[in-house]
C-alpha cells in the first residue's frame, strides 16, 4: 500500500478543531480576544485552525459582542458539551458543582476538555482524569496553576528526567499584592485588602485568596505532578494571611527577610510535606523580589538543580494565554493514541505512589519569633532559658520597641520541629515577663 504522505510534499490539510467555550467572563472574554487576534499565528503553531464554534453564557448580549456571527451563542451550557460538532470544551465558569457536571458530560460525549478551574481539579481531579482516560480524551489545565507561567508543562515534560526534591511558590496574586502593600506602605491587613478590592485584585468575598485555599488547590496539582502522588488537597495544612501584623513586615526587613504566602511541597524519607502558610524568605532570594500580583514557582530537581518560573498571577489575557496553549496541545495531539500523550498529572495512574502526607507536627524549619516582654535585666535570660530547655537554638536575636512603646524580643531560630516550637511558645506564654501573645512565623530558605 502506498504511503499516505510523500516526504517533501505539502502535508494534507487537517480539519479545523471546533471549540465550545463555557463562560464569557474575565477568562472567557480574554480567550475570545486572543483567539481572534492571533488566529494566523495559532493556526501555524497548531497545524490546523482552532475555531470557536459555540459560546455558552448567562449574559447573551454581552457574549454576542465578543464574537462574530459565525459563533453560536447560547444560554444552556449543556447544549455545548453535548453538541456533536464540538471537538473540545473550554470550561472557564469556575466553581465545582455545575462545572463538574459539565466537564464529566463533555468527557462522556467524547470531547477533550481545557479548564482553568483549579478548585474543580483539586477536589474532583481523580474522578475527572479517570473518566477522560476511559474515553481516550485529554484534560488540559495549564491555566489552573499560576496563570501565565507554563509550570504544568515544565513539571509534566521539561523536568521529566528529574527526581523532584521540592516545589515552592507564590501562586496567589491577590494575597501577594496585599502582602506587598503591607510591606511597602506599613498598612494593616484590612486596609491593604480594601485597596486590593478597590483595584479589582480581590473579590468582594476574598476568602479563597486570603485564607490560602486557592493556593492550596494549585499546590495539590503541583505536588501530584512533582511526586507522582494522588491529589491530596484534603490532607494539606493551610494558613492564610489575615492574622499578619504590620510590625512583623518591618521587623522581617530589619532581619534580612520578607514575608510571602508560600505553597510548599517537599519530599522527605517518610512522606511529603504539603502546606500553605505565610513565611519569611531571605531578602536576597529571587522569591523575595516577587511583588504585586505576580506569581513564581521554584522547583528543585536532582539533575536540573534549582529552576524558577515567573509571570503574571492574574489577568484576562494572561490566563487566556495558558488556555490557548492547551488548545494548541489538544489540536496537535487529538489524533494521537492516548499512550503517546503526556499523562495529565505527569505519571500514569499505575506509576503513582501512595505517598503519606506528613503531619505538621513533624515539620522541621527555622522560625521567626516576636515576644512582647516587660522591661527588666533578666527578661532576655528567662526567655532564652525556656527556648534552650526545649532544644531550640537561636541564630539571630534583637531587641526592639513596638509601635505602642513596649519592649519586644525578636528571634530567628535554627531548624526546630514544629511540635517542639509550639511547646516552647506555650511555655513562654506562662512567663510573668511575657506581656502579650508571642508571634511565630516559619522561615523558608528555599535552597
């Protein structure tokens, strides 16, 4: 039988890939704009046209302004996911209940799926990816983690030869903007949050961002790809930024650190650390310079060493960039055998390991302590004695005066176990010379 294509001859034209888009909000509108503006470039890279065919939206007049007359605009998303002419469904409506049903229906009808919905995948990813494997379709989600940063492709493909030691990142632009405002302007959390809401960085209900939940969703995906583990959002330790005080930003700067909301996934012999919380990072580190709404992810591999990925952590077209990159991947690989495609979470299911998520009490890190104390010559000795009795070694110590005029002792410790540090703080609070609650933050050296 003669070959279907003669070397050197033009490749036969591939039919357009027809896209059904669910949602015309911030990400949906950006996807429409970038698809239209860069149509020729996207076609050249994908090897075929990527054609927006249907758009589902609640606000039909606004949606019709985004697209040309060739695009069918409907208010019933289920019509899109079940339509026989749609090849790939892009889900950018958010949430988990309706989105889960739509994505599973799309897969059941043989559609590939592109989503920027990190909550959906962190909570229901195992079910969604299993359904996709059974149907032989792809689920792509670069836009779900760190927006414009191609960290999913880096972990799934670029670093595939590496034994990943740890992944750490600033992956929530809203929280990072608030922390930058608190540091640069010396304002309290509430004032920084109000400014973020005024500028549109924070939602009217900002809990997912400022309580660390959004970062946790993203970290669950990163950890699964880095270590070949099932999605474990349920086992993650999460702390937000609402309790941070302006004084600690000032003291951190004086000690040579900056405060960031970090997601950290680290391999240990007994399991995986999986945690989101505020932490001090050295002011000289690359992560310390990630300000405003920007995001960054650092990955430590045994072969590549330390790599860092930096970019916008929010934005309409920034997220659309990642969504369309996924569409191009689907366009290139849709006709390939499923075994020839990179697994969604970097490891095929049979190669995943049931890593234990380590209890927070076993975590070992350095710590920053701010201890409000009374005046007195023996106060420092009393505090140091408590720390020494708990086996905690001090790396740096300073005396400071708080804004209210009271004396405070500042410490940065060497490595200490979480449970030990908690016990030491409880003992400190029992001292008569300690006049208010001590403040503790973890320190991450990121090396």
